[in-house]
């Protein structure tokens, strides 16, 4: 509606530097290995790029994920979650 184009980059970009306009990471803290691998990279990227993290309170989310900028209640499936909805917080990650 606002005529913004988005180009997605597929594949593993963790550890690579790029000319990102923004990095949006969603629900990535559900496994310890993934969270411990990606969070340092996201924090490093936040030095020069807007980095947002959407997280529904997963076990491996860092104690200080960043500035909480929004909250949403989102529908979920009982096949994947323990309820029909979850509260999801959006954080702006900083260095």
C-alpha cells in the first residue's frame, strides 16, 4: 500500500556483514544453539542497522533483548503451542 519494495536474502547470513537497511528477526530464541549464535551478530549489526526482534517469550531470549517497542496478541495453533494465542513483544536491539 505504501509502495515500499522489500528484497529478501535467502540463506544463512549470520556472521556476514552487509549493507542492510533493516534486519527483522522473528521467533529465533526457541533453541539455545540458535539464540547463542545469532544474538551476538544481531547486536553487532545494530551498530549501523535497525534491528528488530519479535519474540513470544521463548526460553532462550536474552535477559535484555533491547528496547521493547510494541506488544501484540497473535493467534497460534494448539498443534504448535500450549494456547490459542500468545503475547509477542517487539524489541529494538542495540549494541
